[in-house]
């Protein structure tokens, strides 16, 4: 595998493109929105500079990484030569379905199609596309350049060859791939999201404040950040949508998003990306203040 196309230049898409390019792949990042592409370019540059400062990449590798990246609103030419196309668009079934149905007729016959979905069923998507045997889930974690895991989701129709190629590819990104079967929320979010939801529920019941809940999980359970700060990093809208998919897919009310999470999303308090979630990042993003009055 050499030529990679990443579709969707949001938080996950830019991180995925960054790690592919850094590890030697010719990478095309595609988004319909030119402004989003420019933002992605700036973020990758910022993160490469951060890695440079920490001695994680050399100046030479930084320049090589940037040289391997293309940012395009029209990806047909890259798709025709792609060995892997990874979709990292909005977590919406119809959008993902459309993307695969658009690219599959153009891509070469050996191309692997991966979706960076955090909860949408691979098998459900497979029914709607022409080449289900070449579809696989490659679930990356935020921040992508830092997190070591790729959760690889094989569908019922995914061939063993495609799974093997994806595992090998993950190793080339210096990440660990763990293969799981298809189920709503897979393993990562099946376990993570109920914890995040419960933290928000406990907050809404006044059991403890935002800082207190996060400190308990950080110092008592050695989590790198508390669940409310993590929800802000992931995006409260993303947390809500993953919980909804698990709620309907697993047919169990324990996965229903708690009312305070729904309220925050309705208010546009989506976390870091909107400036405010359970914390306010608008003044000092590194040291945000609590934004919640119980
Ligand atoms: N790009 C490159 N490097 C980055 C980075 C980025 N975007 N963000 C942070 N880093 C690097 C920093 O340079 C730093 O490097 P060193 O260790 O060499 O110093 C390191 O990561 C730690 O960063 P900071 O010192 O700035 O901050 P921190 O120590 O507070 O760590 C964190 C930040 C890495 C985000 C850490 O808090 C963490 O691991 N949090 C948990 C994140 C997590 O659980 N992510 C998964 C979310 S779930 C998901 O994404 C999937 C889903 O489906 C919802």
C-alpha cells in the first residue's frame, strides 16, 4: 500500500492524514469544503511543530510529511490510484453510504475501503454498497498522532485478506491494531460511552461538580483526563450520536443519552470544537474554566 485517500478533513480526518503521511504514504486529504481543508492543513502544521519541539520528529521528517500531503476538494484523480480509501466524514449513515457508492466505481480493483466510524455498523453499511468484501472499519482515536490504538472492525463479508492488509497497514503507522467483530459501539465506545454518560448524569444530580468528577477519575483511576473533559475533546454531539446508535442498536435503555448531554448539545455547547462544553476553552484552551452551574 502506498497511495491513501482520506475523505473528510475534520478532527479525525486531519489526524489520520497526518499519521499516514508521517509514516511514508502518499496521502490525499479530500473535503468538499475548502475552508475545512485549509483548517486541516493549519492543524497538521501546528501538530507537526509540536512534535518537532518535543523532538518526536526531525525538521526533515516534518518537511517530508508535508510534501506527501495533498489537500483537494476534488479527489477523482487520487481515487483512481488509491490503495486505501478511508472515510472520516460526519457520523451519519447516509453520508457514509453515499461516499462509498461514489468512490467504489472509480477506485482500482485491489483498493481497500475503510470507514473511521465510531459506532455505525459495518454490516449495515455493507448491505448498501457494491463491494462489501473490501469494506472494513478502521477506528482511530483522538488525538490521532498520539493514541496508539486502531480498533479494526471486520464485517461478516470482509475477506480475511482485507483484514490482514489492514492489520499490516496499522503496524506501518506504528500503532497497534485490535480486531473485533461488528456490533453497535464495537468495544471501545460500548465501554467508554456509558462511563461518560454516567459522569454527566451524576453531575446533573449534583453528586459532585465538573472538576471533582474529573479529578476523581484522574487521580483515583489513573485516567489521563476526566470523563467530562474527555467528552469535550470527543465532542458532546459525537458522544450523543454514539449513545443513540447503541441505544437503538442494542435495544437497551441504559445507553440512552442522559438529558443534560442532550441539553448541552441543543445549546451548541459541543466541547473544544465550539469553545464551550463542560469547560470553557475560549480564554485559555490549555487551562479551561468550568462552564456548569448545577
Ligand atoms: N498531535 C501531536 N501530538 C500531540 C497532540 C496532537 N494533536 N496532542 C497532544 N500531543 C502530544 C504532546 O506533544 C505531548 O507529547 P510528549 O508526551 O512528547 O510531551 C503529549 O501528546 C501529551 O500532550 P500534552 O502535554 O499537551 O497534554 P496531556 O499530557 O494533558 O495529554 C492527551 C493530552 C494526549 C490528550 C491526554 O490527556 C490523553 O491521552 N487523554 C485521553 C485521550 C483519549 O482518551 N482519547 C480517546 C478519545 S475516544 C475517541 O477518540 C474515539 C471515539 O470514537 C469517541
